C-alpha cells in the first residue's frame, strides 16, 4: 500500500495528465466545429448562440404593455412607472392629489 506522500505525488501526476488530455480534446473539438461551420457556412445565430462578436444581442423577452393607471383632465395617461409626467407634477404643485386622477 502506498503512503500519503506517494499518493499525493500520484494525484499531482494525474492532475497534470488530466489537464493535458482536456486541452488536447478541446483543441480537437474546436477544430472539428470550425471545419463543420466552414463546410456548411454556418453563423453563430444558426447554431443558436446569442451575443456573438459583431452581432447585436437582442432580448428574447417580449416587452409587456402596461395599462395606464392615471389620466389627466385632458386625456393624457400615465402607467405609474418611472418619473411622474409633467402634467401630473404641475397639478400636484397646484394642490391637487394624485389619487384624483387614478383610473
């Protein structure tokens, strides 16, 4: 049976061999992928990759439409998100309350 130091040495040797095998196999896989991409004229988008170099990334999440929550006397609306619109700020400055315009 091997002692502790011998086992550590074996582990270090195996770790080096594992890393070398990994690098070799990765290089072979990359070469194979490049050959297939060139052979079929594929792009990153064709392969399902997003954010490839030189391509704009687009959000896959669709923007949702938010229903308005406030309406001004002249019909302008506000969803209640973000900075309050000018019409609401002006009315509040005149002493009106935001709740008065809630839908």
